[in-house]
C-alpha cells in the first residue's frame, strides 16, 4: 500500500496539482491585497468615504456602530461589504487566470490534424486510410 501511495504521489499530474495549489494560494493573497488595499479605497472615496469591509446589516434589535463591535457581541449580521470585496476578489482572480491560460495556450503547439487519407499507390489519388480498394482506379490497396 505504501508503494502504491508513493507511485500515486510521484505521478506528474499530482505534483503539478500540488504546485498549482501552492501558487494559487499565494496568488490569491496577492489579489486579496490588491482588492482590499489598492482597488477598494479609491472606489470607497469616490462613493463618499465608504469602507466596504465595514458595511453590514444588523439583524438584532441592538444598535452597533461598527462590524467589529457587532461581532464582539456575537450579533447576527449580513456582511454585504465583505461579500462585495470577495466578489471583486473572485472576478480579478478569474480574469487573471483567464489571461494566464490564454497566454499558455498560445505557447502550446497546435495539435496535428489526424491523418484520414492516404494516396493510392496506383493512381496517386487521395483515399480514406481504411479503404481496401481505391474508389478512383478500383485497385486493391
């Protein structure tokens, strides 16, 4: 069983997946910082000095001035500001991955078209590869 696990873990696809997950996690942190620290502050300023991460709807009867205060009292809240940040975060990550995949696909060689015809040895006309007789000269292939 240990040998099987070693064979499984050492396959190229598993190692590639592990590297992808590690790079993806690091990339996600970079994008989170980009959204929270670079993109959202100017948008919040344009919309009247709004900090999106602090926008919430209190579902209790008690009033709380900040989300941190509501969380400290274990109040039920709908944190739509954090959700908005997460949506923007996701869109940026998805777009960046789209660009990377698009670029990598350009580097990859185009797959060769499968050979579906061959030339007849008698008349040199193209015939299907599975043909037993030439359709042009009727000679056996």
